[in-house]
C-alpha cells in the first residue's frame, strides 16, 4: 500500500485535534504523521509491542496504539496517538476506523488487479489463491474470460487507459499491462455468455483503440474460467489463439480459442512428427512441386466445399478445365481432392506445411 494514502487521511485529521497522530509499519517506521518531520522516524520497540500484545489498544512510551485490520492475521500497520489518557484512547479508536476503511478500500480497488495478474502469470501458488481471494473479498467462483490485446506495429502506453474506459467496473473487470505490447482484459461474464457476445466485446476494443489512439491490434479470446484457479488457463488459451491465428488465420484480427479447430492440434505437434506426416502423405512428389496457381485452385476448391461447378464459376474457368487441374494434382500427389478422405488429408497437409514454414521463420 502506498504511504501517501495514509498521509492524506492523517493530514485531514490534523485539523480536528492538536494531538500528534501517525501510522507505523510492521518495522516501526513512521510512514505518515501529522508532524511531517516525524515521517521516516524509526520506532521498532513500539512496533514490537503491538506485534506481541494481545490487547486491542496498547499504551507504550507515552503513546496509544492500535493495529489496523489485516485479513491475514499479521500486523502490517498501526495508528498511534500522542498520550495515554482517555482522549488519546478515543482519538486512536476513531483514527483506526478511518484509516482502516481507507486501507481496505485501497486494497480492494488496487490489490485485486495485482492478485489477478499474479494468477494469470502463474506468480502465485494454487493453494494460496483461495486464501488471498478471501482476504480481498474476491468471489472465487465468478465467471471470467481473458482477452489478450496485442499491439501490432506502433505501441502506445495509452492502451491501458482506453481499455479501462471501456470497462470501468474495477471491482469485477481488470485491465492488466503484461509487457510492452500485451494487455490482458479479464472480464466478468455470465454463465450463459455466447461466443457472439465475446466477439462483440473484442470488436469494440479493436475499434475503440483504432479510432482513439490509432493502434492496430490482434485480440485472442480464451475460454470461460468458472473459478479463479482457471484464469491462468483462459490467459494461456488467449495466447495460443493469437499464435495459432498468426499461422492459420492471418487475415483475422480477433481469434477465439474455441474456434481454432484443427489448427490448435497441429500447433501442438512436434516438428519432426509433422515432417514425417508430410513425407508419408506425399510419397510421389513433395508438396513443394505444386506451383502457386495450383495451390490457389486447391484453396478455392476447399473454400467452395469441394463443389466443382461452384469452384469453376468462382475461378472463371470452364468446368472441364478445373477437372483437368484436379487430375493433374492427383497424378502429382496421388490424392484425388474430389474424394472426401483425400481432401481432408490434403487440407491437413497444407496446414502442417504452413505451420512448419512459420516455425522456420521464427528461427531466423
């Protein structure tokens, strides 16, 4: 917790009494005081007495002290008032209430975001998630989805502010800066949320960033996390969505993990296994023997659901010309794309080839 929050409250209390008030941390350092010159002073004995005492209010060395509430049970801050009389006792009790409310509000507002970031980046032990959630009054079984917003081209630190403007409820929705290019948006959703709703949210983010600060993005959408423990999984899924999308859906700027299809499986395969698969499929000739015009014809054939008439119409060629091209492909590869099983094998092979090419590019 930043000490200036305590200082603001203490200075406002100064007008109500001429008694010295202050706050010490667990080490005994004065982090805030009505007398600014006392800030930074070390009072280790006072801190030790508070830590060891089982009393609600402690009187020590001319001061009345009361620890601030900490849901973890340990002492981290305490308020002190000059004097050991009844007035000092009353002032200490009132100051403790005011400072404690401020402390709790600040922690719930700001530390929740840190807590969520620690979860999605695996910086907290699974067993500690429930304990910390209880301390922060954070519902552990609320549904959330992680959107990973990755800036492409130019980078602007204002992305976080813009996204926070879209999701102002900072008790349920969290906008977290991951690194220079990535921002995670952890959005609370209903149990019945549809993919269309998630795509709509992502589209709103993309358009707002483009229009307000001229930033282009790729957005990956993870699955629904039904528990805080699953937030890390949703975040990793959003990462995978972007990585797989860069390989197989290069034209898309919004990719959902649930719609990755077979690309998601291929992306997880070892490259050696992919190379063996290509060698087994193309026993006659390598897939590299197919020229760009042939590959374009194949892709159009797939786009039109293996329909010869529709594909020839889209290619502006005679039906017999397309049939001739398909026969040529069959001779070169041994696969007849008019047969469903062969078409599936060829489609997967093209995706595997694309995946291997992307891996090669990463190496250079």
